[in-house]
C-alpha cells in the first residue's frame, strides 16, 4: 500500500520504517478503540502523507493489481501492446489524481479495504470518503473516455410488460 501511496519501493521502505518506529514509541498510548492493524495502518498512511508533503512532488503509482479484467492476450502482439497501453494509461490517470482522491481510490480499489476501514484510515466520515472515492473514480473514467471513447454501454431497449394474464 505504501508503494502505491508514495510511488517508489525505496520511499515506501523508508516510510514503513519510520511508521514502525513511531508505532513502537506510541504503543503505550494505544487505547484499543480500533483494531491494532487499523491503528498501525493509520500511522503508516500519515507517514506516507508527510513524505509526500516533504518531497513536494507527485509520485507515479504501480499498476499491479489495479486492472482485474485484462483483455485476452491470446490474440497475439497487437492485443499485448494494447493491454500494456491500457495499463500504462490507467497508471498515469491514478498518479495524476489529486492526493485526497488518489488515497481513496488506492485504499478501496487497489488495496481492497472496506469503505468504513478506508474512511477511518483517512480520518474521514463515511460520507466524505465515499464522495472522494466517487470523484476519483469519475475523474479516471473521464480520462479513459477521452482517450478511448465512450465507455458506457448503449441503453438497453425496455421490454414492454403485458398487463394481460396468460392462461
């Protein structure tokens, strides 16, 4: 999760080490109101945010595990090239999101945390977290539509339901 947040393995290792040291020092103050893992995760996310603020730069995010439905690559080199292009573009889209949207998208869609847990980690109420997640997803969708064309399926024809009873 830290690699996706800060952008590089080296920075993530540095942040993780700092987070563990801070957690060790703060362990006597752990009140048990949340799960220990949530508490530790929160410390790590805060350290990641501090690292980004200190560096003052945008990081690119690895795309691993983001795309679940990769196109069938058995069609040969053209499909492989298209798949790599989609992954690279999606990675850029996520990396260019504002940090508050990116954090919500990464925690929920990449890391697979529940909305409640991700909201708690970001110190947001659930409504605000869902708003950021939705706005982040919509920003990605708009970028993908601009690049690849309309992504929404055509409207389905509605079947007219008969009011007559069949016997």
